[in-house]
């Protein structure tokens, strides 16, 4: 910007966004200075380089504001976790289903972790039935992103918001 530009001639764009034409660099810098603006090189690889007259501080402020708004608009996909046990009571299971449903409606994925202790691991059929029951209870708001699989003493399944297509 300003005195750091090295080209002899530049394609000048005024503060309104209108193209002035190809002018010598010193004339472009003088025009920007008369208007109290900065001369900023916006396309250095063009032949000749494109320079724009603008208030650099205001430009950077608006750019940071746009970037911040874009970051806020992005939804970070979070994964919430629900932990179950093979011997869970029906009421407790329904409480876990309600919590999972709330997480899914908020847009989060839900990891369902069914934890085994000791010899319970020999009854994986019970665990699969519980996982299937969880899927049935949530089928109107979620679909299975990762099928149930064993990881050590845990059976893990991931549910994602929406319906599978």
C-alpha cells in the first residue's frame, strides 16, 4: 500500500469502485493523497497491477467484522455423549432417550456409549437390543451415523440429526 507499491504504472480504481484507467504510480498516489485515502494494491499479479483508493483502516475494520460474522454463522458440529449400562431400568432408559433427543434437536451428534463391567461383556446381545431400542425411539429425529461397535469394554454408536436419505 502507498509507498510500498513498486510498479511504474497501475490500473486505478477510485473510492466509488469506478475504473479510472492505467496511470503512472506517482499520479495515482497523489490522487489518493489529495482525497485523504490510501492507495492499496488489490491485484499485484495483474498486468498492470490493480490499485484501489480507499480508507485502509476502515477497510480492515469492515473485513475483520465480516470475518467475525462468518465465523459466528458457522455451526460447530459437537458430539454429546449418553452413557448406558446393560442393566438399565426402563425409566432411566427413557430419561436418557429424552436427553439424547434434546441434544439432537439442538443440532449435535450423540455418541451412545454402553459400558460393560466384568462378565457383562459376554451378553453383547442385550447391549445390541438396547442400542436398537434407542434407534427406534429416536428414528423420527435422528439416524445412525456409525453402527454399534465394540471398543474395549464399551459398545459405541453415533446418532446424527436428521433422517437418513
